[in-house]
């Protein structure tokens, strides 16, 4: 999850939406009905200025699920595979892949022409070191790691993954753009080990130049970039760096981001509040980019200590909530949110039925009874929130009143987003925190990191592990969907987190920003400027 600093009412976190209709080349023009950008000749040069909601907590993408870090590093790093416009994994750094041994061995040949930003060629040793680090540090990687018997280099350009049981989502996981299995030089991993990387080196179309906190992260075109020989489609296919530089500029105030877009100071603004939508539509040069669907807003329980180690206390919390006023306060106009479905998976895994009898059924009396049965001692619980994302604070503020009406006592602890991301890893520092989960239609476990017993909140459950194992080992789509619905059923029984509702993201681009594709995960390759500052 997401972006990091404040303003809009939502945390950048992700999923399907208008990008499929926009197409791989026409982006802005297709959305606003202008002459398709593909009909024009792309121009090289210029500086692409992106107004973000703040600094990333880190530029080490193995270490974080924060979308704001993903947005910066996705231009720098690449993965073995990438999701196309139909959410199917396609080779990127890989030249293909082959399953054998009853789906227990995945052999991945590498493209022989790939060069790192440090000038060295990509080898299997780099991939083995990178995936090994990813499996140690990332939430998704840690979920997959126990199934990996060996990860080896078959030769200089071949990687072989041996499993102890089938992992149906493995290739999709290797294409996951958030907390991505980024491939980096072995020398970088030797230098940093598992400590945070501060000077990322990848194979992407742009390379890291500098990070000046509170000023910008600067990326520059990598002239040695070797694009894959395939048409652009979603995140897959040919990537071209048209602009000379990309500046990710932290602009925490949404009014300042909007004003900068209206004056032409920025080419793209991330995460504007929904109530600024009329002003965006009223400015001729601005193109609203609504990512729909995108994510769902959540409260995450610390299940390692009282009161929310108790399932009944978590169920009481759920029963205390009426999510409609919470979502209204968090996201404003109805165009930007929905409480129509209990689903926690999307795309092929959408389930609008399982949990429908539990989701958004406020019953204060039942909440009080459950709270008594849980043995709640009446002490205030620590509810960690942030104003960095308006929706997180606003949703918690409304929920606080509802929870106190049901007998809870709430100590609202307001911190910045980077601090929240840091503290949520320590079970002694909070009882509940706010965030959002971005959609992953290709494979829901790729983004729903709450499923991992090692991710903050720490959902441990024998039933969950059994259902998750069935899901991850199954290849047949119908059986995978059934297994996912079993997980969704357990989600509403054991309440590891609270789903408040679905929300959509408002980004804004300038009309002169061409080639942009409105995707759930922002990327900026293939983008060019028809006007330069």
C-alpha cells in the first residue's frame, strides 16, 4: 500500500480500471476524446515533473509495500515478467519460462542483451541473488519462500526454481509490481545485504540519479536500456524512455498540487482529493485520470496482543461500524467509492456473495455483547492513523465515534505515513492502524499482504493456512476461485482486518503529457511531452 503523504483522501494502492480502455499507446488522448497520441510522432526530451504527496519511506522496493516507493522504483527496476493488459504475465527480463516435473520446476531463460545501469550485463547470478533477497524481505516473497527447495543458476543465462509443491501463482508473483521481485546486480546485494538500499541500480528505462528529501527524487534516461521486443501492453512489452529526466516532487498540500497543475508547473499530480474534481474538470489543460476500481480502505488489527488477539473483540469492532458515513467522510463524492460488495479479490476472483451477510451490518447491541465475551477491560486501545492520507484520518475519526458508542475506548494516535509504516512492524506500539489494499486481478495474494502471517497485523490461523495452501497449489482457474472464496469466508469469520469499502483514485495529467496509460500501478515509460518547459 501506497503513496505516502497527504492530501487526497486515499492511499495509493491499486487495480483495474480505465487503463484497458485507454490502450497501450493512446493514454490521455483516448480518455479525453482528443486525437489519439499514437497518431502523433513522440518527441524525445524534456523534464517530466510529477507532483507526489510526499517522499517515499525508502527506495528499497524489496522492503516496502508503500505505493509511493513503487511509483519511483518501477521506472528503475524490472522483473522477470510483467502483467499485460489482460493481467496475464508476459516475459520481460525473462526470455520465456517452462514448467516441468509435475509443475514442481520452473525454468526461466534470461534475455541475453540486458544491461544494468552500472554497465554490467544481467546474469543468472544476479537473478538468484535478487529473488533470494526478495523472498527474505518482502511479504509476498516470504509467503512463497517456504515452497522453494532450491533457487539456482542453470547456466549464466538460465534460472531454475525447484518447488516442494506446486505454486500456481508463482509466475504472477514474479510479475507483481508492488513490493516487486526487482532484479538488481548481485554486487548491490553483496554491498547492502538485507539493509535498506539507498542507491538503487536496476535495468529499467530510467536510472536513479539522486534523492534530496523534501525536494525531489531525480531519475534520468538510461541510454543503455534494451527494451523487450514485443508491443506495449499494460505493464508488459516495449518500454521507451522519451523524456530526459523524471522528477518526483513531494508536494504534501493538495491545494498546492492542484494549483501547480493549473499553472503548468507540474505535468502530473498524484492523488488529488475528490472534492477537487470539479476544479480539475473546469481547467481546460487538465485531464482527470480516475483509477477505478483501485483499492479498498481498511483498518488492520494487531493480533499479537489484547484486545484484538481475541476474535470476538475483532467481530465486535466490525459490528460497531456503519461504513457508509465512514466512506462518505473519507472519500466524498459517490463517484469515488462504493460499499456494494464484500469482495476482497478482484478480476477473476471477485466474489460478491461470500460475507455479504456480515459486511456492513451494524449491530451495536451485538457488538457490546461480543465485547463482554471477549473480556475487554475498558482500557483505551491505540488506533494509529495518519493525516498524510486524508482518507485514513477521516475514516478513523468517524469510526472512533461509532466504536465508543459500542463500548470501546479509543486513543487516536496521529503520525506521518513514514512513521506509521515503521511502527506498524512493532506489535508493542499499536492495536489498530489504517491503510488500504490495492487490487491484484492477476493473483489476489500478490497485493493482499494481510494474508501473510509475517505482514504487520500477523494473521495466523490454521484454517487460513489450509485454504491459502489449497489456493496457491491449484492451477485450474475454477478451483482457484473456489479456494479464494473459502479464504474470503474465513476473512469474515476471523476478521483479520476490516474492509470499509472500495475506493477509486483521482490523478491528473496535463493535456501535453502524451502516451500515458491510466493504470492502477503508475508507470511513466512510453510517456512523452508535446510541450516542454
